[in-house]
């Protein structure tokens, strides 16, 4: 299966075109699937409680029933959960949120 990235500006949706390499002509036909909608839902982090809520959500998401990528948050290698749980730092650019807390002070 091959993925081709594309964007239809008129509709403001991002698409990946999936080219199936099956045995029948029907399976080889190109199909388009919506991946995400253009835009985002900005949340301003004003308190440590709110930051922890969002951080915990991100850490638990790979374990959610919908995805079930791992059993425990710190087992997901693309997460900062193992950093906060046991101090493992897989990515050099990872910054502890606590080092940024001074930015919230007035």
C-alpha cells in the first residue's frame, strides 16, 4: 500500500490518497480518505493543573480502547510518559514542563 499526500484547498481538508496494490482492478483503484480537518483547537495552558490534565491525556491516549497501541503509557516510545515515570529521555529536545512553569507567573 502506498500513501500520497495531497491537499484540496477549496474544501480545506487534508487527504492521503491510498493506492492499493491488490490483484483485482477494483483493489488497485485509487481511493481518497480524509485524515484531518484543517485547523486546530488552541488551549492556553494557564495552570499546572491544566498542563497535567493535558499531559496525562496525551500519555494515556495510546492505551485507550480505541487505539490500544500499548498496555502502559511509558511503553509507547513516542511519548514523554517514560521520562516522567522513570527518567528515560529518548529525545534530546524533550523539555520537562516544570522547567517552564516560571513562564506562568505574573
